[in-house]
C-alpha cells in the first residue's frame, strides 16, 4: 500500500496588482496537489461519515468506474413503492475481513412498505483489473465474480485487516483484487463500528446477504423470522465526490484585502489602496498541510466597462435574446454570464430561462438551465452574483483573450419552457487587475412598445472618463438574414438618475456623426441611430424603440472607443 504523503506546492502563487474594489478568483488546484489522491468521495452512513481518497494514477480505470457510479446516481434509486429516494446499504460484513457495499439499494416491498426488499444496483460494463496496490487494512477494493479477474462492476469493500496474503490472499486470489483508494483520517473508526454490528444470515451461505449487519435487530428477532426493515440496515444516504484537498486562507491586513475560499477557489477582494500578504494552507483528508504566501497590492482602477446587460420581451416564447461581447487585451478575462427575469424585478418575467455561450467559431463552450445545477453554484453565491430564482441560469467562465487583439463571444437566452415573458442577459466582468477587459457588447432581440422596448444597461468603473459609442440597428440587419428587422430604430441614453443624456433618430443628424464615422462605427443605414458620449463612472441605460411605435427585431451595441 502506498504510504500517506503530505500535500505539496506545485506552482508558486506570484505577487500581483489588483484593482481597488475588485475581486480576483484563483483556481487553487493548479498550485497545490495531494500526491496520493487524485480525487476523493465522502459517504455518510447510519453510523457516521467516511472519506475515501482515490488513487487515479495507479488504478485509473477503476477510479473512473467508481466515480461514474457516484456521480451518475447509480447508487440511489427512487423507490417505485413510496416515491422516496432509496440509497445503498452495507450488505456484507465479515469480522476481521471486510465490509462490503455497492451492490444493493434499500427499496421496500410493495405490499409492506416498511420491509426491506433490496434492489440490485444497475451495473455499468465490467472494468479491467488493476491489481497494483496491496490489500492492507483501510484500503478500498473492488469486489468481483469468482474465477473472472476482470468482472468488477459496482461493488466495493473496505479491508478491515491485512488481507494481502495468508488465507485471504486478496493480492493474488482471482488475479488479485484491485485496490483503488483508502479510508482517510478517522474513517476507519466508523468502519470498525460497522464491523461490530451483529450480522445475520439471510438466504444461502453463498448469497449476497449471508452476513448482513443489522441495527436494532436481535437474535430473537431473527429466530422468530421478524422482517427486516429499511431502518435496520446500515444505509449510505449520502455519496458525493469532494476535493482531495481543503483550503483555508488568511490576510495580513483585511482592511486592504480580504480573502476567502469557495470550494477549491480563492477569492481576494481589494478593499482599499495598499498591500497585504495572503497565505493559503492546503490540508489533505488525513490532516497533513502545506502553505504558501503571496503579496497583493491594491491600485487605483482605470475607467472601464464592468457589467453589461440587455432586457427584452419574448412575446411568443420561442424568440432568442442574443448578446455578443468582446474580451480585449491580456491573456484572459473572468466573467459571469446570467439569464435572469424575476431577479431583475421585471414585470411578466420568463419563468424558466436557458443560457448558452459560444466562442467566435460558433462552438458551444458553456450552457446552463437552472443555476443551482451548475458546478460553479457555490462560487456564484460567494461572488454574490447568484440569481435569486432557481429557474434562472448562470455560468462562470475564464475566457481567453488576445494580447494584441480581441476575441468575441456570444450568449444566447431562450425561454426554456417556451412560455412568453421578459428576460435579461447579463455579463459581469470579474476583472481583478491590469489585463484584459470587456470592450464591446451587442444584443439582438425583439423590440415592442412601451415596456417591451430593447433595454441595455452597462456599468463603468474607475477614475478615468471613457468615450463610448452606442448604436441602435434595425434595417441593416436584413443583410444578416434577420427576419422582421425594425425599420426605423430610435435610441435614448439615460444616467443612473433616469435623466436623458443623449438621444438620436437617424445617426447622421447626431452632432457627433463625423466622429462616429471616424471611428469606423457609422451605422450602415441612415435610419439607424447612434450616440457618442464621454462618461464618468456610473450606471447607464440605453433604450431602443421603433419610431412611431413600430416593432420588429433590433440590435443595441456598445463600443468603448477611448
């Protein structure tokens, strides 16, 4: 058996500069590693929890097979009799040898809904034997069919003793039994407690329940053929993959920068100008630790686009709201893209929103329907950007940029249940410091009248003024095969107090038309609208409607030009 090895630092977290009031998100899995655990799971039993560390380097096929059962839900089943979620139970316990599970789920008899029936776990195809680690006490190995070394599927066992040789000879019997992990920390105390539970023979000696451990069940109950209830078995109601390392963090000066951990990610928030030292400690499931530190310097932020959003009405329920945005400069930019309705407080909100994000080549790079199902749900909550409605959608992305150019992305929002209503697409830049930024956004969607006009919002942050061009397109969209394009769009730009600070109908009539043309941003059609303005930090709203209350498909665009 491999010896337990403490976690190690795989790469240093370098010192860096961060904008004041900004957040930096760091994936810590690229900077720390547990040498003896590629992954881990936590299971809760009737007698307490256990953590398993898994060795995917030595037994990659077996670990992948085991995690497939865990993550696919094969170790659980909705009981057809009572509709409850039934879970695995320990179906075999042999003193000073093994405790075994992975084979049966605690369902009940249809006629007697409290009595255990037991349903076999639906197996995936057998996995190839990988007998490279010894079956010592505390290791976890796969069970299999006698005489067939490559027959392991769902069942696994914990070695209660050194079963490598002697009469057990699990290292050599039947081609050797594949060890793929071990019980971490104090988990063997739980395994020993399970092993101490009285055992009873049900069925035949060679059957699956020939040594079934039962709680609250006596020899007298057994002698009187008392039925076994689900409450008697040692259930495993929770079986979840977890990180093999847990992280903690401290800041030398929380008034300058606070630090917190969200799963395996580090969140550093700059609170004011200055410097602070951040120390990260990684702890494995056996309690061994390793730490490293870095300095963060909070600096003043330049003017930049931080958040952008667009609201539209979906009158039929089958329309799409499509937002394009550009990441400019630096190696990458972290963004949160959301599809929301009731969270934004709109009237007649969409009830269920689906979100897709595509790269410049049109390839789907992320999707979500119901943000709580996202693997980044905890991070979204910790960033305080999680939608309020469970049926809204969100994704966290680290998007490649280009040092000397731009890379574009597209977010598409639809009504997941095809019902009409109003919804928004939002892009939040989680920009932490010098590097790439959100540059431009364009949103295509249906434009109605009154409250159903196309509304774009954006937030500027930083001390510098920024020069921006806002455009409203309609008739030129027919060149892109857009059906039902708005014939004559009108544009209005508002500040956070709701005051109109710019408006236009027909871009050539705008006082800044020549400058707009100089930047190469003149709309293709004279009936389209454009505004150019120099703006300080703050929140702004652009509204696009049809002249004379006309309706159709239109596009609102935002460009940062200086």
